[in-house]
C-alpha cells in the first residue's frame, strides 16, 4: 500500500470511528399554527394556493392520517416537544383558567399547568448534545423563552400564542426580529430569518424549528395579495380572501427556503418535516369532509397535514394512510439525527423512520391506539355553532383511535360517541348503541391508558353551574348568553 492509499485509508477510518457528524442530515421542521387538514392544494383546497408546499409533499411521503396530540395550541406543542401525552406534562389547555361561562360548566375543570416543566428533556436538547446547532424561529408558547429547552437561537419565541398587534409592525411581543421595515409581513420576516440561519450554518449539522404564527388569528391579510384573491372565483370548500393570502405567505416562504438550501448546497442533506399544531380556525376555513375544527376532538380538530421530504432516503410520491400522532416526532427526530433518547424520561411515541423508509410492519402501526385527554372546557366560537353543542368546542373528554374505530368519552354525563372512520370519515353516525361489543372494547383500551398515565378526570361539581340557563343557551345557540329571562 503506497503512501497516498494509506493516507486515504486512515482518513476514512477516522471518519467512520470518530462519529457520524459528516453524514448526519440537517433537519428543517416547518410547524404551522391552526393550519387545517385541507388547507393545502395537495390535500384538496379549491381556493388557497400552495405550489411550493405541494412540490415538497409530492417529492416525499404524504401522511393522510396524521394527528396532533391535542386540539389546541399549547398542549399540542407540549406533547410535540416532550414526546408525551398530555397527562404526563399536564399542559391541558391554553392557560390554566376556566374557559367559557361558568353557568354552562357542570364540572370543575382540571387546571393543569401553563408552562413546560424544566426537567423535561426535549428533542432539541438531545440534538444539541450531539453537536447540532438548534434554532427556534417563531411561536414558542410553552414558557418565556425556548432557550432553556435546548435551543441555542431564539427568534420571536415567548409565552405568547399570537402576534398581539397583528402581522405588521410594531411587534412588541415578538423579540429578536432585528430590523423590520414598516410594511413587512411577519410571516415574511420569519422566513427571511430562517433563510439567514441556513446560510450562516453551512458547516455543521443544524436543526431549525420554524414555527410560524401563521395562520393563527388575527386573520390579517398580506396586503399585496388581497387583489389577487378578490378576483379569484371562490371555491366550494374555501373562499376566505384574508386566509388565502396568509396561506400563500407561508408557501412563498417555503419556496425561498428550498432555494436557499439549493444555493448553499445543503438541499440533498436536509430532511424537511411539515406539520401543524391542530385543526383550522373554524370561522375562516373548512376541513370537510372532516367534522369539526380547532378545539374540537372530532377529526377536523386533530387531524392535520404532515409529510416528510428526505432526499435519497424517502421515496417520492408515496401516500401513507398509517395513523401517526405528534408524540411520534420526538423519537423520529432523534433517530434522523442519530441522537440517543434521554434516559429515564417516558416517551409515548414511536420512531417513524422505518415507516418513512417502508421497512416497518404497517399492520402493527395501523392497529396501535392513539390517545387524547382534555379534562377542561373550551368555549365555542360565537359565529360557528355546528358542533355537538353551541356552547363549547370541547367539554371534558378523552378519545382513542384504534384501527378504523374512534371513541370519544365525555365526563359530564358519562356519554360516548363511537365512529367507524373508514365508513364514516365525517363522524355523522354514533354507533355506541349499535355496536356494544366494540364500545366495550374501546372503553377498556381508553380506561386502561388513563389508569396507566394517571390521567386526571374531573368529578367535582361546579357550584355555579345552572342547567336551566345552559339549556336555554344551548337551545338558542347563544354562546354569549349570560342571564336568565
């Protein structure tokens, strides 16, 4: 062996035995707020335009049965970052106070907590320990700042759940944005900061959690796109002009991110994950044929768009109907980054990489139960009363999906709703009375899970509850009704 051959041999040996930093991929995790299951063109929107998102989705694996671990923002994010169902981290709602009129709430809610516990090790911390540069750009919502939870860089992240002053400056509750022009749309600003991060970190593996405020309220149009959508023929499913401009702003940014990855030579070594925190905002969008919207535990409130684009590892144009859930992203991200999972911290999800690479036994995945637990109340939108009752999007409940079957259990009156999602994706026919054997089977699965996780179930009666007033308000569809007549 000559000198040059020996040098090459020892160089390769050093790379193989000194770790895998050179081969570990970058991870771009695009996480949207209140972005519904049908809010992309590839999933069927007939008004919103998402060509860049569509191209990425079709270049990878699309999941049509992907779920958030909660129907609203904070608990969904807590589950995503912790890899745990809500009874473990105890973030059950946005805030800990009661939601909705007291006279309509039969039970005292379980308050839970409003911040992620600092003893919880996030996937960002796992990656940071393995040499990844980690950044959170956008909404955080789980504490004052994401930095103690494994993020080296924080742009815009606070405990706030939305840009309180809107999507145009000033942004008093959105820190670390740097210089922003007076007419710059916040979604564009965050996309620009994300592109700058990618350009700056070309020599080391990075993990970018781009967690947009969009398309959360306030529903505020991007001004220069208004005329375009006002001139466009409204769709049968979607027609909201302001929402359409917000969706396009996200999509245009995705296009810029891909261009930046290509220009810096990082596209082939970057995994892109695309996900949303819960269903869409009911008054502005639609998830039909799914029932429900953000805040409900029907499919429209928890089923969300998800895809992975991983050059050289995940085949293009694959549609996967395997049910997956937000807690799965923790072991998946660590697996992609080849980062060890934390010792002693329970995780409720499964590594999706074998599913991505089509090496998993999908029958096992498809029969795996997925769970939700919401021991609180969430008031309904005053403008939308098409759900189980006009007063609350969600009352205290638990839910489980196992195979094609889904069960919702309501704690106030020990009521159950049982649906076969394969035959009834719109959850229109409650089969609890017709299929008592299936009801019993699903009840046992859900009850055992709650017992295992010590999930708190509200039982204490609310002394301010007024059944007569509630009945009147329900009959009139009046979420704001507060006095007897």
